[in-house]
C-alpha cells in the first residue's frame, strides 16, 4: 500500500542493470547489516536464495532484511523464518509515515509492526527515523509520531533499532536524547560527519557504513569512520542501492560487501581479517545469533 520509499529510490539513473562479478571472498565472514532483498533489481532479478547463496560464497554469513512498510515488514519476517541466513527488521519508513497518517492508518500500521516485532526472528525495528530531504514540513509531525512509536517498540521488545536519518541529524539526536534511545541503536547508512560520529559513539550508538563511504565526494563519511570506535562499526549494502565504487550505476547486493569492507580496512589501516572479525562480533552483539 504505502510504497513511497521504493518509488522514490527506484529509477535512479543506473546505466548498467547487470549484476557485477563477485569480488574476492573474505576469509573471515561478516554480515550485511541492512538490505532490501524484496526489491527486485537488475536485468535478471535474483531470488532470496540466489542472493544469499552468492553472498555466502564470498564470506557474507547473513543479512539483516530491513523494511519500510507493512508489506515489506511481513516479507522480512517470512524471509527470516524461511532461511537461517536472514534476520528481520520491521518498521514504517519515515517517508511512508505521512502517507499512513493521511489515511488515518498510522496507529493501525504501528500495531502491525508491534505484532511482527514479537516474532523470534525479528531482531530490530527499522528502518525508522526522520527524513527532511523527501518529506516537507506538513508531513514531519507524522514522522516524529512514528519515530517515537518505533523507539517505544524497540524498547518493548528488547531489540535493536535501525535509524534512517537524512538531512535531519540534529532532530534525530534530539529525539533520541529526549525520549531515550533503545539500548542497541544503529544509524543505518550513517550520513553525518566526524563531529556527529563522536556524539553517537559517546551515546553508545552503532554506526553502519554503506557503499557510499567509497564515493569520491563522501570525505565526511571517511572522517566519521576514522573516529568511530571499532566496537561500534557495522557494514551494510542498503541493497539494491549505494553500490560501491568502482561499480556505481549497477545493482547492489550483499555479495558486494567485501568491496566496502576492504575499502574500510584500508582507510582504517587495519588488516582485512581483523576488521572482519570485529564487524562480525559487533553485528552478533547487536542482533544476536542467526541460528539461535
């Protein structure tokens, strides 16, 4: 029903719809902290099993399947229940919250997310947060209402929360401070700078870096990565979006995580295996075991 998120992020001017070749496998497995595998992309869309098989072949042991509306949240839980390599995150995306509110259905939608959050394979509320880039002033009260409701759900169910923050850094941080953040709070596709990264780290939040950390114009993300404590760093694809350099313009997928991990290791001056071990440890600490 509420597909604003998918509509607005599709058709992004890609020139090559073929999936890239697989990168060199990682020796130490890691996890994709945030992907949207329900969004079929590329000229040969891959099934869930095909996506996970490709990922596993290059050292990606599991994926957190994120959501943005009722339909994708249900899909995430079904995917997690069907394959041990998937854990679910469920939520109403901030850009969809005004749509539900306009139809008088936001409370009902939050109630559905509450039900889905009780599933044992649901390990996060997400993605939720604030987006002042795509949502203008009239829609922002619904975003705040939805964000605060999602924070409450993460606390109620004792699970992590994945935050979507676009052009709303101060408002997101203020909301978390005022309402009280869940114990395990993750900034998905972190988009701030080093100053914000320090604030987040001091507050105990985790920062998840996506393929855009490799982009030429993303020095702010590399500066943020450099000051983030190693035990607070996660990695993600946000697939099928944000394909890392040098593959921009082509569909993204969890099997491309090694490209971003190797870039991050080089930026941090770390051995790739060392960084992988830390990323895996961080992921399991936030979301729990994929097999448990």
